[in-house]
C-alpha cells in the first residue's frame, strides 16, 4: 500500500478550528475541516449570507484583521490542496475505530442524508452555546438569546425588533448591545446583574490582559455614544405580553442578590436579548469517551484529550473568547500534525501561543467569577414558569418531583417530569432545571450530538476507503 | 440606520415566500427566521401542550423553538433553513403531524 499522509479531521470552523487548520496544514497531514454552517467563521466571525452582497461586513465585527488573516490563510491552503473544507456538514457522531476514527455528518440544511469520512486524528473545535436561566415570561416570542440576536444580525442582516432590552450577565452583553444599536435598534437598557465591585476585587488577574480591558472599555464608550442606559446590579424580574413580548420589569439587586423593594420599573420593548454566559459543546467529546472537567473537555498542555488521537480547542475546553480559541487552536493543530506523523512536537514552536493561553485563561477565570448570574434567581422563578421549553415542564412540576416525589438528582427529575427529554435534549433547560430542583448539574451524556433520522441510523453510510 | 445600510449591502434580487398564505419578501441567503423577522413576524409555532406561540430563541440551531412547516414538511428549524423562492411556510401546530 502506498504511503499516505495522515488525515486530521477538524470539527468546527470558528476561530479555534480555523487556527488549528492553518497550524496543521502543510505540516505533513491532510486536514479535512468540517463545519455545519454555509461559510467558515463560527459564531464569532459569522458572515452575512453571500446573496446579501455586504460590501462592508466589518462594520458588524471586531478584530477584523484577524478574520482576514484566517480567511486568506484558509483560501491559500485550499488552493494548495492541503485542506478539504466541508461546509453544511452537521457532525452527529465520531466513532473510534481501530485504528483511527469515522466522522458521521448530516448534510444540511435538510439533514436527511448522512455521510461518513475516515480520519487518523480528530480535533474538536465545537464551540459553545448560550446559557439562559428561566424567569417568568421567558418563553414569549420576542425573548431571544443575546447570541441569537447577534447571529441573525450578522448572518441575515435583520434586527429582532425596534426596541431591545439586553439583559443577563457576561462579556457578551456589551458587544451585542452596541452591535444592535449600531445597526439601528433602540436599545432601551443594558441590564447586567454583576456588581462592578466584583471586578475591582479581581483587578490583579484582570490587568493581565490589557487588550481585553481596552476592548471592554471601547464597548462601554460606544454604549454611551449610542445613549444606551447601563443598569448594573439589576435584573429582569419578568417579561410581559400575551402573544408576544411587550415589556419587561427590571429591578435593582441588593448585595445579597434580592430585588430592592420599590426599585422595580417597567421598560417597554419588543425584544429582550438575554444571556447568562456560555456553555461548551461537549457531546462529540463525551461520545468519544474524552474525560470532562465539570462541563468542559479536559486537555493537556498540547490540547490533547485523554483519548489518543483526539485534540480539543476553543470554547469546548472552557469559555474564553476568540483570542484564547485562536491560541488553543494553534497549539492543538501543531501538536496534532506532529503526533499524527509519529514525531514529538517541540513546545518551543508555540511558546507565544502558550503564553497567550496562560494569560487569557487567568483573565477569563477572574471574569467568570465577577460575571455571576444574579444570586437567588431560583426564588424568582414562579411555579407557573415553564423551565423546560420543549416539553413545557413548569418549575412547579420540577419542585413537586423533588419535594413530594423525592427526586434527588437531575436524572430522576427528568424521568418524573420529562424536563430535558425534548428536541434540544436538555441543552437549553438543564442549568435552569438543576437550579430549580436544587440538584448539581450533571453531564448530559448524549449519545448523538444532534437529532438523526431513523433511516440514517438504520443504514449508516460507509466511509470511502483511505486514498 | 439599518443593518443593510450599515454593511453597505447590495443584495441580489428579492423574491417572495408565503407565510400562512400571505406573501412576504425575502433576500437571497437569508434564513426563514431572518425573512419572518424582517416582516415583523416573531411566532410561527404553537406548542404541543399548551398551544403557546414560539419563534426564534437561540438563533443557532440548538434549541428547536423555531420549528416551522415548509412545503408540507414540519419540524424545520427556521434559523438554519434558507428561504427559497416560492416556499410555502406555515405555522406549525404542535408536532406538525396532526393536520
């Protein structure tokens, strides 16, 4: 059999996956970059659909020069035949074979047909999705995730409504608010539950990444420029409306996280963009048997998971934003290229990326502590509030499962109430159900990373033989 | 200001899709969710249990709240599926298989 280059499947074409692809390509491996979207970029660098003819897409983006570098680099490697890019491939399972792996993907957007491809190594750059904790009214049309509002703006060049309240906690809220305002929405308020003093307490770690602080200050300045009122140590108590969102009630929070009596006020809006941070996509890693630390994929200094031949980078290994994802992706790509050829990589080759990684991990650990969802949020979730959106399970039903039926863990709550059994497989409701039930969040262990037609499971596609 | 002006977009020729029989305008490349939002529509499903209205929530294909019936096929995620000229988009009642 002729000698062939090892194949590295990179799953996800956001910052981490693109950095990994550029680092590995041309170093003796063939890279197959697999992504669910029509265009590379992931969520952070999501581009307007081609048919929209955007001549100045950078108006919607930050760190545009980095994107140009990634995109130009990808194009050059595609032209050189070092990379195969498979768009609209929704990976639903990665199987361990002996040796190597088979990657199964549904072809989008229909997702009725599945294809399989063989790889010698797999690099998971699967990114993250938003955590939203429940509150009364959060299922009304017009209540969207902050990232969702941003995705439809960046990709479809549309606004969710005319008057928007941006609320929750985390570093995403500022850019979403300024982005929506720049695109013409009236942002009636930015409601952040974090206490600014929490940042002061972590000043030592936060000054370690001055560029990030300048970026944050820039967003804050633009907020002022757009005339967006910033309400810190505030929360949305309730979203109001019958068939769709009409207003929200916001309230100040005291130092214990309780609403300050008398501080409530109604804000009229047709959109509420809400976020309580991000969660990593770990289903593929979990299915492969990679160890997790809490909700993130465990990796070593080379971004290797504890399954031989599987690397992970970016939000999947811990939420830390695009710059950290780039550093991790670069390291993972260099390591994978060397290891798949049977050589030992020289960590000196990625020393600069490793320093960036150390600095940004410390920065985001500190930030994560400061941006905590409002304490006592569970107390404000009324019994009638739907917590599992798919199965329409109320907080009252979850509390009854724990209280009168004696459920002591999330799995039992799920079996008794169906919370987490719907289409999203608990991705959206798990933090909320766990909080309301008073149970520890448990890794979900999803066998399949996305819904798969039964016909596909009955007749799995055979991978083509290695070339 | 609007998003198209912000990025100095020169979209391809607009086309129409129908939503519950009403014609609405779409731009090439936009997802059904984007097209419906542009037309001021925020709900296109009623839930299986309580019949409550739902539309986009996560916007990136994770939550399945934005399910809609397209050309007779239910359970399409409006945030992922691009609008096609002449598509017959209908509010999905429950599972979409009851009618």
